[in-house]
C-alpha cells in the first residue's frame, strides 16, 4: 500500500479514533508480574535490528514472561533471523493492500483477545494504527510514546504508561525506556539513571554448514570475473523514502574509482532497483561491476553474501542495519534522518552526516514527511572523493570473521 495513502488515512481518521477510544480507557491494573507481553513494532526492518536491546531488557526483567510481537509481514524474516522470540509468538499484518490490512487486523485483534496480554509495548512514532491495536488488545498496561505537552503526534490518552519521546537519544535507548515504564512510578516514566549496561548490538547470524561456500560458488559461477577480487556491495536505493538516497551519480563515480583499482563492485537491492543498477553498470562498463538486484531471494541469503564481501556502501535503510549481524564493514549516508537516533550500533560502521541547517528533516513531529523539494543537499554535499578515501582505508583492514 502506498506510503502516501497510509499517511492520509492516519492523519484523517487516526486522531479522531484515538480521541474517541480515550473516552473509554479503563483504569484496570494487572495483578503481580506480567506473564504475557506484546511488542508492536511496525516500522521498517532496520528498527527491528535496533530493537534487540528492548527484547534483551524484557527477558532480563521478566524471565518467566511469554514475549510476543506484532510486525508487518514483510519484516517477519528479519525478526526470525534475530532469534529474540519464538517464531510461533509472532503475529503479522500485510500492508500490500487496504483490504489485506483490514482482514489481517481483524484476525490479529481476535488473537490478542484470546492471548489476554498483561502488557502491550507500542514502539511506534510515526503512525497511530499501532496505538489503536494496543487499546483493542485489552491489555491493562499500555506503554507507548506520548507527546505530553509537545505539539507532536497525538496517539491517544489511553496510553497509561506514557513515555516522553526524546529526540536527543538514540532510538534503541528509547526502546529500553519503554520497558522500564511498565513498573515506573515517576513522571515522565523514563527516569532511569543509566542505560549503558544493556548490550545494543544485534546478535551475529549463525551460518549453517556449507551455506557460505554454496553462495560463493553460485556467485563465481554466475560472475567469474570477480574471482580473487575484494567485493564491495553498494545499495543506491532510498527505499520507500527516495529523499534518503545519496545521488546516483556519486554511486557511479565511486563504483568506477573502486573498479579502476582492481576492486569488484556489486549493486544490491530489490528487483525494482534494476534501473539504478543499470545506470551504474552503464557508467562503469566493466565485468568487475555486477548487478545483484533481486539476486538474493531472502534476507538470509543477503546476509550470507555480506559474510564474504569486504565492504557495504549504503543509504540509510535496512541493509546498513542488517550488516551489524555479519562481519562486513559498512559506510552509511544520513541526511534526512540523523545517525544520533538511527545509526547502527556497531563499531564496524562509518557514518557520513553533513548536518546542514535543515538536516535532519524527517521526524516524529512531521509524520516523517519532509518539506524538502527533492534537492537533498544534506546528501549531495557528501563528496565521492571523501567516501572513496574512507572505503579504501576500510578495505585495507581485515574483518573479524
């Protein structure tokens, strides 16, 4: 379903529904320690990687609790790969069409009622649908971000563990605050002295025997020219937010400069990104530049590819977050969003962020809908020469495998 349509529905219907539901919010409190907890995380796949510390905190505080999650169907695979909760405890929603979303929502709401959750933790910032799910879950404790006195996204007053959204703290830290709010008696709920003791890095993917070798053999059979070369992966797509993309021309120049130094370059992405790959291949005109858009059919296959590649150069998005689950080093470009909030939790990642006056412009306060006219200077001022220098330096270091 188109992201613009989602925004219109959310902005048109969401506030009215949240306000109406707030009139019926009960004051019932659970008895004793939570036995069943639901986490709602409908954001992009990268947010699930950044949410690993949240799952760790819940398991640490409530070791006997049964932990469940509600995610979009397209994000299910990455949650399974993280192995933070049992696969049978995951509920999904399809956002491919409005009809599919409605049908899945009715099923999920019925399932929530059957499971009788004690606590629901709503991790969303940019939409109200998750807040509405938390209300209809029937859970007596509903944790979520709340605007308090700020002119922010109204998500209902039925959130009875309201956590103050803090635009100055990394989102993984704020996810931890949601867990601590379950039993907090302070105002605001996230008055925790320190959160530095909780590991924030995602777990490494455990490969199956022969899995990496099989992928390498397949790649070399299809693209024999890259044999014996260091392989740099580049992801030029901005995903559902094209404004997050470093200029395609810069990707072309960087790829050509790497190839001129005897380094192989592969363009990764979805089948829909083949136009971007074609532009880069046409610019480089070398057998060392290959198109891998749509080549990996699953996220797991992509992560296996990461295991024997030397470097990833990517826009802000899923691949940059997935990389922390593998040994690969990465270079990420931020501009419309800030790495202070959404940067990967890994020392193997290098972030480029210009910080010009209007950057970042995608926030919880504007529905992630930037006023930018498309001339994303925040990314255009990141020079290809600087990126190439950084890439060559990182390629000179061996990854820990």
